[in-house]
C-alpha cells in the first residue's frame, strides 16, 4: 500500500514538474520577446529625443525669423507712403509665411513630445513586465531544482534550511553568472582543444597511407593535445568544487591552490596561518576558499602584482582572512567595484560577516574578511558551541 501511494506521489510530482517546466519555457519565451521589444522601444525613444531636440532648435530659429519679419512689416507699414506697394506686399507675405512655418513646426514639436512621452510610459510597462518575468523564472527554477531531486534529500534539505541565509546560499550556488563563467572556460579551453583534436585526427587519417613517420609524429602531437585538454578539464572540475575541501578541509585545499597558482602565474603568494587550524562547517570553508580564489584571480588579471600574502586566523568564534598584494591598486574611495569584489562581499554578508577593501593607486590592495562561526568549531565530528 505504501509503495502504491509512493508511486502515485511520484507520478503527481513528475506531472507537476513537467507542467512547471513548460510554464518556465513559456515565461522565458515571453521574457525574450519582451526584452527584444523593450530594446526596440528604447532605440525608438532615443531617436525621437534626437528629433525633438532638432525640432526645438528649428522652432527657436523660426521664432527669431518670425520676430524679425514682424519688425520689418511694422517698419514698412510706417514708411508706406515712401515705399513701393510691392515692397509692402513682400514684407507682409514674408511675415505671414514665417507665421505659418512657425505654427506647423510648433505642432510637429508638440506631436513628437507627445509620442515620446507615450513611448516612455510604455517602456516603463515593459520594464515592469521584464522584472516580474525574471523574478518568476528564478522562482520556478528554484522550485524545479528541489522537485527533481531525491525526495528524501529534499526533506532533509528543508529541515536544514531553517532560515533565509541557507536559502540564499542555495540560490547563489545556482547564479547565472557562475554558469557563464563555466561556459567561457569550457569554450576557451576543452572545446577549442577538441576542435584541434578533430583536425589532427583527420590529418593523421590522410597521412597514414602516405607517410608513416609523419603520421606517427602527428599522433604523438595528438596525444600531447589530449593530455593538455585533460589537464584543463581537471582544473575546471577542481575550480568547481575542490575535493580536498571535503576530504581534508580548508587549509590543505588553500595550500594546494596557492601552490598551483604560484607555478602557473609566477606570482609569489605566501600563506600564513596565525593560529591553530580548526575544521569548520562546510558552507563556511567553501566560502573562505571561494573568497581566496576570487581574490587571487583578481590579482592575476588586474593588479600586475609580483607578490601577495594570504593570512588565515582562527578565533574562538570567527575566522578572518587578510589578502594583501603589491600591485597597481585602484581608487577604492570612488565606490565603484567590479563583479568579483561584489560577489565576495555578497558571500560574506550571507554568513553575517564583515568585508572591507582598502586600495589606492600604485599602493596595492588589501581585503579583510571576518566570518562568525555561528554554531561552533568542528572537532571529532562534533560542534562546540562558542556563542
């Protein structure tokens, strides 16, 4: 009987997932279409603004000419007895023509402004639709993620997700920006290598009946290409989730990452642990690792530094990280920060921690992070309360 009910529940959930997935597809189609229309509308508004500005300048010019023509007509009228009738008529016609042109141009200006205002209101409506559709799409994605998982794991997860912080952690792990980063790495690395492998394999196939020695040489080159690709794939897998964090903990994982970073970038990075190493909860350790990883990546890409220092300190109720480099730095007082720094700040804030960046031009950069342990330090698979 329990199996029967379980099977029915499974069928219900499966149909629910299909319905939600179809709804998500339709929402995404609507979202893409609305975004496209939003951009078209935005371009049309920008063109209208340019036209309005030009017409306004034309109106100002016509107003000056119309005023001049009226003054001329007044002058000619006063001198009527001393001038030919044709001169008076020309002045009158000119003033009348200027008035008509000015009336038409003012009407054109009014029509353009009304159309621009109408399109701007429509643009706001489209923006609201896009924001709501994006929010709904993300919510459906989260629902699908849990519905398609194992029912027992889902139940356990809901028991563990007792507060908003844990929920935010799950959402951040699925952020679209992370997917883009992975896609770029695969496209620039293994995907390019595989394309090269196909070309070399085709070359070997052509050479094997023509030049055996040349074919063997190409096969050896092909082997080297495949080995390089395998290294890149392993690096991507390690960056996604270093297995050493789960097996050994934060400190060994960071030590290994820094050692590889030194060898690959030729930047001298030193690791200092200022207190006794302690095993922490998984979400804290992976957050610390990601912060160090992102900070060193920023140093490599932007700082032009030759040396860097990573300090780890385990307190009774907190863990702190200081990352210092001797690079070109930036103006941290301007308030403008890249996506990498914003991502690190967000991770720390979710764990109720503190995140600070101090930098100035040509004086390097220092990042300070402090994260509360929130429940204790893990020793022998037990957490000791430090609150």
